[in-house]
């Protein structure tokens, strides 16, 4: 029943928000963000704990608390965007800043294929739709939501914008990604939270976090470029910055190379999150110390 209630809430919100005038829709989601922030429940508290690690020990509790309010507004802005994205015109999709796009285009033009690695920042659906329109159709893996009807709604929304989507637990996912890269295609992977419990432990903001290994493994196995990319809001516009491709590790065996390259991915995320911490939507446990605390004794 709880899954059905969640589906009805999302589906009803999705339908309503798509038909609201733009200023009304975004004002409503900003108000909802403030309401959730004031309630200060587990998701907001987890966001604040994560942001405290980003800001470092010099940040006061008041600094963290105020940043979490901006973070919740950014997070709810993403959801408003996601609900309205199916109805965006090409002009709205193209209203997007993308410095560093040449770092994605160059390996594509060379036929190598590219794996864009991103943290949970900004609006990843907009960058996906923009890339599919201007660079190449892309393939990605997303967390499987429950109930499945809700997951399929998100799949359909992304598919309508030229994005091929696999659930993170789909046994066909890795083969699908490899097939895309074998054609010199484009893959995008959210790579700052491990969903498999088999991730790589890496330094992240001075402590140990667990990151997924899939992007590094794909790059090492296929020779595709591994390109870090951050997403954020630039005033009223969505924006993304691509960085030079990472130089993959060649030391040791394949397992060592994957560990070293995943460490590079984590290091590449730190400056982009520091620059736009409010746009990092991490409301889940990420650091190993927090994961260990969550385990039953």
C-alpha cells in the first residue's frame, strides 16, 4: 500500500506540475523545500551531515544549516524540472550553459566513445536530454525506484528525450553500456554513491567513502574516455561543466587499476562540489563511517 501511495503521489504531482504556469510551479516547489527543511527530518539531517564534511571543521552549525536550506531548494528545483521536462520545447532544452563541452566532443569525434561521470548534482536529466540532442543518444543506469510503475514513468520520460535507461539491478545493464561504447557512443553514470554494496573505498573530503566501480571498469576495459562533469544552477539557467578526461591507471592488475581510477573519479568530484555545494543532492549515507553506524549490531 505504501508503494501504491508513493506512486499516486508522484503521478498526481507529475500531472499537476506540468500544467501549472512556470513561476507558480517553481514557487510551489521552493515553498515545499522550505517546509521540508523546517521539519528537519532524516533526509535533511543526512544532507547536513554530508555538507558538514564538504565545508570542513571551520564551518559553524549555522553555516551548515543555512546551506542545507539552499540545498533543499536546489533539490526540489530538480524535481520540478524533472516533472516538467517532457513538455519542454527545444528552445528550453537549449537554454543551457555547457563550458568544457569540447572534453566530451573530442573523444566522440575520435570514435573512442565517452563515459561521463557525474555526482548527484544539479539537473542530470537536463544534461542528458541536451547531450542526446546535440552530441549523441546516450545510455545510462539509474536507481530502480519502487513501485515499478513509478520507475517506468521515469524511464519513459528519459526515453522520450533520447536516453536509453537501465535499472541498476538489470543484468543487461553492463552489456548495454559496453555495446554503446563499442560504437563510439556516449554513456553517463552517476558515480558518487554505490548501490551494489561492492563499491571501492576511496578518500573523499578527507574521509573514506564508498564509490561505484563500474565507470572505471568500463573505461579500462573499453578504452573510452572518462570525463568528469559537474552540474549546477547558474542563476535561472541549468549549467554543466565538463573537465579534461582522466588519465586511467595502468599500474598493477585490473583490480588495482579500477581502485586507482575510482579514486581519481572521487578526487575530480571534490572541486566541483566545493564550488557548488548547495547543488549536491546527497541525502543518503555515503561515507563508510556512516554506513557502518547504520548496520545492525
